C-alpha cells in the first residue's frame, strides 16, 4: 500500500504550496503598501512532521483531505533583502523567485500524482 | 475555508486593480504637468498622490490591498515668469503645477513593474489550477 | 457506477455459498478445515462497501465542487480516489467471478 502514502504526502505538499502561493500573491499585491511586512509560510518539512496522517473518509459527507487542520502556520520573514523608508519590506524580486519555486514544485507534484494514479489503474486493469 | 488557489487569484486581481489606479493617477499628473490656472494668480493643477492600505481577508488570513486615499501633494508650486499668461499675477509670475516629470516617469515604471508582477502571479495561479484539473483528464 | 459494486457483492455471495458447500462436503472426508472462505468473503464485502463509500464521497465532492463549496484540490482527490476504488473493485469482481466459474467446473 505504498502508493496511498505517496498520495497523502503529495496532497499535503499541494495544499502547502497553494497556501504559499496565496501568501506570495498577498505580498506582491501589497508591494507598495506602507508598513506592510512580507510574509511566508513555515517550511514544508516542519509542517509535514506536525500533522498526523489521517485515514481516508470515515463518513460519506467527508471530502477527504481535511484542509483546516493541515493549514500551515504563517511566519513573518524578517530576513527580507531590504526594508524601504515606508516600512514596506516586500522585495518583488525575492517574491518572484519564490513564485518560480512554487510553480516548479507544483508542476512536479501534479505530474507525480498523475503518473502514480495511472500506474495504479493500469495495475488493476491488466491481466485476467 | 476558501480554496487558497482561488484566494491567490483574488489577491492578484486586487493588486492589478490597485496598480491600475496608480497608473491612472500618474497619467493624470503627466497629462496636467503644464496646466496652469484660468484666472490671474490662481492655483494650477495640483499633483495627485495615491496611497494603498492592506485589508485582511478573514477567510484565508491573507492581506489583500485597497486604495486608501487619493490625496493632493502639498508641495509648493513652482513659479515661472510669464507675463503674457492669463494666470499671471500682477508681477507677471505664473504658478506652475508641482509635477516633476522625472518623478512621474519613475513612478510609472514602478507601477508597471508591480502590475506585471501581479499579472504573473495570476497566470501562475491559473496554471496551477489547470494542472490540478488535468489530473482527472486522460485515459 | 454503483451497479458494479452490487454485482461484486452478488458475485461474492454466490462464490461464498458455493465454496461453503464444498467446505461442508470436504469436512466429511478431512478434519474440520478452518472456515477461511467465510473470512475471505467478509473481507471482500468490506472492500466492496469501502469502494461504494469512496464513490459516494467522490460524487458529493464533485457536486460540492460544482457549487463552489469545495476546493479544486479536494474535488480532484476525491474523484481520483473514486476512480482507483472503482477500478480495484472491478478487478476483484472479475477475479471472484473467474474463481466462481472455476469452482463450478470442479467435479464433485
């Protein structure tokens, strides 16, 4: 049942990446807001260790992944490259770099999931 | 709880709106850089400023952006000697708008850059959602 | 979709009755063999009902997704799980049916 564990990990990473994307979008939208400090999420490894592995749906109303409990905590990153006069600490370049990371990781994540999903289907399909 | 990808989209949209407004203000300033008053001794066009404020989205605990206010730059008007101008006072001096073209052009470039960055985030969010839905596609 | 699951449960029932008949006949000749066929049947029924549950969850997730109440990720995951569960259940059904046919061919 190794595949199921993989899907669980990939699901959590996808959720974490989505939350990070929202955070970075917020930073970029507020790039010119006075006093705004850039935020980021805790690293995935830290979040992953904290959340327990929940089993699949226990009642039919449940939608599977419980997003609320796995929400990564936000931390204020103080090691931003520069802080402007207005108190705004958003560096658009830094944020765009992070966005690039997120995009790559998300692409890899969905590709892996797609691949293993197909493999699982193929393994149950073939042979008679 | 709102889908974080949906929230990303909305945040990028809010950013685009804010930067759009900023570009509009800058354009207004540039267009009116030479607009003097109509009557003698009257004030010319006053440079407009725009400030943003962050607005907390309660559902996802992220901060969106909104225009806080569009204000007037209180910097003093420069004065030019131009007695033939309708706005010239009794000594022949005309008050000119306190618009500095270099500052406005720099601001415009900044606003453009921020606009592009927000646009890039929106594109990426869309691509992420797309690859997610794509999982269900295929044989 | 759910017909596949009910066909699985009926196939399991048939195989169950047939194999337990054989087991009863076999005990006359040999000391009582542990009733493994019944336990196996229970497990298979559990698998089938689990698959049915996953399918229902997938359906409700899809509906919630259309209404905008669920996130895209939740819907995709639920539908993918349903797909996997259904595929697995069908494969099991086919195997059970094949086994049943083989048993029915056995000379008594």
